[in-house]
C-alpha cells in the first residue's frame, strides 16, 4: 500500500528536516534541507541557465561521498552566499568532512531568479541570504510551511505567484520518498484556458483541492504559443528517500525525477530556467535496492515532484503583481 506521509512533505523521510527563512521586504528567502547525518547525494541539471555551487563534487566519479546540507535560495547569483551561511552554522555544530583535523561541511546549493517580484535590490554589497541561511538551519523542523516561504517567497510561475511545495509517499514496507520544490518556472503549471494543474492526475489526499477527478488534459490545451518576452526563472527540486542508495543509484533517481518537472510544467528546461534536481539518501532502512526497486523509487520521486511543484503554486499568496492561483481562479 502507498499513501502520503504524516506531513505530506519531504520531512516524512526519516532523518530529514527543513528550515526556512525569508524577508518580506526584499521578497526573497532561503530554504535549507538538513539531514540529521551526512547522506549520499546526486544532482541532475537540465535548465539552460543554472545557478549552482558544489554540484560537480556530487559526480559519482569524485571523492566526496556525502553531503551535510542542501541550500535553495532566492537572490540569483547573490543568493549563493546562503551556502556560506549554512556551511558556517554546520561547522559550529562540529559537522563536516574530516580533512587533516579540520571539519569541512559539504553544502551544495542552487538559486532562483526572483527580482521580478519587485522587492528592493539595494543589498548587493551585503547579500542577506547568508544570514537567512543560518536562521533557517537554526529553525529546521519536520513540519514545512508552503507557498510564500523560504526560497519560495519571491518565486513566480508564469503569470501566477509561485512558491515552495512539498509532498511524500510512504509504503507499507517502510520505504519513504519525499520531494520539495521551489516552483519558479518560465513555463505554466496550469493548462491554458483552465484552472487545472498539469500535475492534477497525480494528486493525493485532495492536496490540490480535488483536481485528480477532472477530465484528462488533451493536446488542445497545449501552449504552442509562448510569451515573447524572455525571462529568468528556475525550478529547484530536492528528493529524499530513506533507502541506502549508492551515488550512482541516486544519480539515476535524479534523472528520473526530471520527468516529474515535465509532468507539472510546460514548457520545462527552457533556455531561461536553471532547473536542477538533487537526490538525498539517508539510508535508515536496510532494504536491498534492486534495479526494479530503484525504478519504482524513481517513479514515486517523479510523481512526488510533480505534486510538490503544483502545491507550491496552489498554496502561494498574491505578491508583487503576481496573482495567487486561488485569487485568479477563485478556489
């Protein structure tokens, strides 16, 4: 049997907490995915305009075997300073890779472009995202707010307000899979001329207001004419599982998760997006990961990702001239 977890969030995976911090004045923020122990991780980057840090070390060919945290931030390139904040906080906790008597926290990070939301941009000499990351680490919990929180504060989704969303699956055999997304895509999460999310067929527990019973979306709703104005966007996804994955297995799941973005956003992986997927494996359940099980986990992770993206938009609030889903469609 498969169901949603207690929180219907990435934190339903044993050993995962999430911390958020944002500033409503500058309309930007930081989200930290914080495992209790270092965990195996992998990344798959498909967008045409990514902003990342420490992703090369996640290649299975490289030396580092585990990470201490994952950081998502607004602020575009300036927001990469958030990783420095999380690194400092983790070092203060005595965490990190031991190298010649020194602890070096391993903290990959990725950013979204959120200036279109209209917050003041006069903080470039001293980006606030570093301090927000420290506060996010200090406040990491198992409950996760959604919408205009953390790195989702300044997110937009086409003409709609975007945001942070999260979802999970749990199985009777103890396997847990969760996803967290910062939904900030150039493409649309909703079918043209409709209030139906592209991700509606994957809805669980009425998390999108009961859209899973709606008729399937046909090709007549496909947006073949796109806005002429170039943008700068990005959807960021973190997936976690309690399985003991190798780095190569985690990489395969990350590749499969990209299809979850395609189930929720059209178009996806555009020249204007930095779409990036990260997979974390906490390894708290001792189940042998066979190729068929790995394929199943990839499927669950992709579906959870589609749901998380739609939930980020569904739970967002109107801000900076971008209407919320509920305001635009009266739901």
